[in-house]
């Protein structure tokens, strides 16, 4: 009888652990899409599954950061970045709008929702704030939320906030900000980011064949681009 009770208790514990893992939000301070930092490439492939492919650097900046490779899982809309110094994931990024934190914030969420949900826990990333304009926000120790368009979360990154050099140039946060802002972006017409946008090396934004959902500042003038119109813009205008 004692063996039966112990076996039942073990089985119950295993089931509870599985249920907890299944119910955990896809974006946490420890993981994105169920994978953590520090795993070898083979582990990410096993957990996230096919298809997958490798690239060098980020989508917006091929070959940058130097000596970084990217393992892409297009079906999951997740990328894992590796430094050539070690075969272990150092940054995990996602643009999957189905992935959310426990508060319901993730790719394609409005920035106002991120800030309303977390209040003072959300902080401007020091490496991604230019002339008081914030292009990325940190949450807690390990998460960063990228917003090239300043209105929506376009990608979320998981980085190692325990890095002793995290707040220094070349530390984990500076790399995470660059990578997440250069990652593939989540777009949703529902949140006003339906236009297909691509960053140029100059930091400007190209609006290509997008519906008229955004007012753009083009060489100092606020315009609403027509469908199929291509515009180089320097920033977004406030909505009317």
C-alpha cells in the first residue's frame, strides 16, 4: 500500500508540474516560447521544432552584431542568437503576437498598454533612448520590448540581466536592445501598425504599400500616405 501511495503522489506531482508548464505565459523573465537562455542549438531545435534555419546577424542588419549567428524558427516566430564564443543562446527574441506576458502584453501590444500594465516597473532602455525618445523599454531584470514606430511593441527580447556588465556598452542589455530593435516585427492593422515598415541604415523608416493607418512626418511635414505610396520618414506624427 505504501508503494502505491508513493507512486500516486509522484504521478500527481508530475502532472501538476506539466500543467504548470503548459499554463505558464509564453513570455516570462526566464523563458520565451518555453525555451531559456544558455541552451545549446540542439535543444532549441528539439523544443521549437522544424522548420528552422541559420543566418548571420539580424534581419535589419545582416552580419551585425559581429560574430553573432541567428537560429530562426519561422513557424514559432522566434529567433535565438548565439555568440561565436559559445554554442549557447544569449538572446531570444519573438515577434509572435500570440505570445504574451502574464499581464497580456507582447508583440503588437500598444506601448500605452505595456506602460499601463506595469507602471514604474517599465523603464526606458538607456542604450535605446535618443534625445528623450524611447525606442525600447525594459521590464524586470531580463525582458526588453522594442518599438521602432514608438506606438506598438514590435518584438520582445529575453537577455541575461545577471551579466555583471549589463549596464555597460558591450554588455547584455546593449546587445539585446540592438538585436530586438533589428528583429522581424509584429504588425497588426488592429493596433495601427498595418503598414509594412523597414528600417534603413540611416535610421529612417520606409512605409511601403501600407493602408492609411499612420500619419508620418516626412521631411518635417505630417502626411497620410496613400496605398502603394513609398515614403521615407523621420518619425511618426501624433494621431488626429
